[in-house]
C-alpha cells in the first residue's frame, strides 16, 4: 500500500535534514509530482536552512515549474522519495493496529506483580506491563464521577518521599552557538560512550590503524560519520574518533548486517575485524553498541508508592481534552489513587504559539502566558500533596535545541501554585530510589523515520525507545527533527542506566521492558488535530500509565470516554 503523500514528504525532508512547516507540506503534497517538488525545494533552500517554510515552497515551485507537470507519473518508481519511504517510513493504515498499543509482548516478565493497585476493589483490573492485551486498559472514566464523590483525604506522609534530579542543563548552559562548541559536545559524547565500549574490544585510534599492515586484526570505537551502500549491496560505515576517520565494510551476507539498518549518524559503536590487504578498510566481523547490560537490576522503592506518567497536555489547543483531564484529576483524589504520590509530566504542557503556520486557527488560547495560566489551573486540580516533576517539550516556551533548559522565572511564577519541580529536557529524576529518565521524545520521530518498521514505529513507540537505550543516547542523530545545542558536555548521553525511561511527543501509548528497563511512552491529552489527521497520526488520548515504584509494574488508566 503506498504511503500517504504528506508522510512521504515529511520523511524525505527529514532524511535530508529539514524540518517542515505544516503549510509547506500541504503545498508540496498538492504539487503535480511531489517528489519533483521536494527536489526543487531542497535545491532552492539556503545552505543553513533547518526548516522548509511555505514561502520556500512557493518560491521553489515558481522557479522550477515543478508544479506544472501534473500529468507525469506520480508513482515515480525508484525516486529518492520512494526509496526513503519504502521500508522505514511509519505505517499509516489506522486499521492495521489497535487503538491502544499492547506493550512489548516479547519483553521479559515484569516481576511477580501483585501490588497492582486494586485497593478500590471495584471495576478495575490491573495488569502488568508485559501482559496487557489490546483494549484491556483500565476504564476509569465512567467510575470517575463516583471516585470524585467519595474523594478521600489523602494521608500520604511527605516525609517518606525522596526526589533528586541529576543531569539537568538548567542554569548551566554554556553554549554560545560557535562551531567550536559542537566540537566540544561531540568530543564529550565520544569520551563518555567510548568508555562504555572500551572493555569489549581491543581498539586502536583510527590514525594508528592507518599505519598498520594489511591483514592485521583491527578494532575501532567511533562515532558513525557516514553510512553508504556499495553497488553490490554491502555497507561502508565510516567511523570517526578523535584522531580521524576510517571506513569499515560490512558484507551484506553477514549475520549482523541487519544492524547497519539500526545505525544513526553520530551514534557511538565499536567494530572488530581484519584490515584489508592494502590496509585501506576494515572488514567487520562484529559490531557492538554501548547498550544496557542484560544483568541490569533496577532499583525499586522501599514502600508501596506510585507515580503517574503523563505528557503532551497541549493546554491552549482547541483539541485539549479538558473533560478527560478533569476525570483524571478527580480520580487522583479518590481512594484508588491514594498511593499515587508523584506526577511526572514529560513535556508539551501547552500548545504554544507559532509552533507551526496556521496554528492560530487551532488555538483556544492565543497568548502563551495565558496558556501557562490555564495549564497552572489544571495543575491545581491535582491533589496539592502530590509531588509534580515537569520537563519542557517542543511546544513549550523554551529553546527548541536539546538539551532544553527548564522553564524560566516568569513561567515558573505562573506555574508556582503546585510547587512543581521544574527541570530540563532530558533529566534523570530519582524518585524514591528509582531512576526515571524523563525525555520529551523529539528524536523518536527521527528513529521511526530512519529504522525499519519492525524496529521502530508509531504503533510501538517503546521499541524506538529501546533503540535509544541501546545507543545510550536520547537523540544521537540531529539536523532533521532534532536540534542539538552546542554545550560543553553532551547532556543527552545516558551515562547511567535508567530504571524507567519516560517519553512522550509522538502522542502514542506504548510500553515494554528492554534489558529490565521499563520504557513508557505516555500518549497525550490532545485529540487529533487537523494536521495529525493529514499525516495519519492517530493519537492515544487520555491514558495515564500508573507505575508502582516498589515493583516497577505498570497499570494504564484510561480517562477518555470510549466511543462504543
Ligand atoms: O508532535 C506530535 C506528533 O506529530 C509527533 O510525532 C510529531 C508529529 N508532528 C507534529 N508536527 C509535525 C510536522 N510539522 N511535521 C512532521 N511531523 C509533525 P507534537 O510535538 O505534539 O506536535
Ligand atoms: Fe506533543
Ligand atoms: Zn512534542
């Protein structure tokens, strides 16, 4: 089945390092042969452009006449756009998948799982992360009126709590935007990730390998600088370390050749193999990722206490599901939620202003500060004794480049009512001993666009998260969707293995375990927007994953009224 044109266009532009305005995508889709229009607009774009605007498209189309050949063969077999969309683009048929993703059925089991939150003993059925079949998410919606009516006095004892944050860039940003700062950030990335790989291979600097005699054993630890295929279908992966670059050949018939499909530019890997006779290239025999050790034993809380993991409220959007949020907030006041003492919000609190062209039409609140005021009111509905932690997302009013610092003083003042812990994106938050890596998730779009569907898709966002865990970096490849801020250190490296990895952004619910790390993408509180409709994004709205911090079992509560 051919992919929808807008998806192909967005994928193709992302592959070439461009973000695109929604209107630009619409204009390109309407062009006679969208593939030609994409070529024209890319040729026309300024060298340093990051974002293709509608104005760029109009100018490029006017110049090239690409809009005129409407009768040309629209399927453009073998074109760059087709090649890019083929295997790696997101699946777009909404009928192919359940409304709720099922978590990773193949993941390891999630512990004995008895403390699953059945304290109200009523209509709810708790499930653990590896066993939730489609549609078995708890329906808390209809019960919520009753829940609200018998709202209880929460008897939580705040003195039992502990919350620490590490790896927060807020207030520490040093980036000046100079080229040299990018060199520094990549040097730091190499330093940190190569350390994780060093014990596994006996590597040499690329400079030294260049002077070794042909036929020697050779191992390299490097950042992926380039990936290209040879005319025979083999792969050349060029690795870069602090001394230079070196080409490494992965033969297509090797068992691990499939790993090349998982590679992203600028991630750190190690290879082992043999130097060619002329000493010019390494024939790769094995490849290693920094990865999470299979032996990772997650930390757990010393008492029964839970955290609700949410993201992407988009307050201020006409599509913000206020009713569902009310039901969630009411439920938090109920007996059933007595142990839910933490609320973690992984970005996109508000819809923002000027995030994409034509956004005004979708706004319910047009002033950004008014949006944060409204968000703050929603936060006040949450029990006052809960600990709230929040990081920004790409719709929030902080810089877009990652790491994103936490909200500034003005916004903190607006959101002060709940005394939330405000921290940067990403941040490692230790909640009663459990290390929760919170990251908004913009790089997930990149991972999903680049990798084959079985390894990363919008339907199973947790699998894209597994890839980030394997690479030990939240956003290895930048330039497309992901902006990297030049900093003295790379805050995006996962130096420590998290126990829980919490993201949002793609508006899909999905969870599962990777080497004992629980990966959770928390869905959203915004109904489908017109733009999402045009690119077939079918969001999972108003689900609240509830995490037992003592067992790392998870229960998903659903607060949207189902249509049936
Ligand atoms: O992003 C919600 C989802 O929608 C996320 O997967 C990205 C996708 N999205 C949103 N806007 C665009 C544009 N302009 N191009 C391509 N994909 C897009 P959120 O950050 O909540 O808007
Ligand atoms: Fe969002
Ligand atoms: Zn987002």
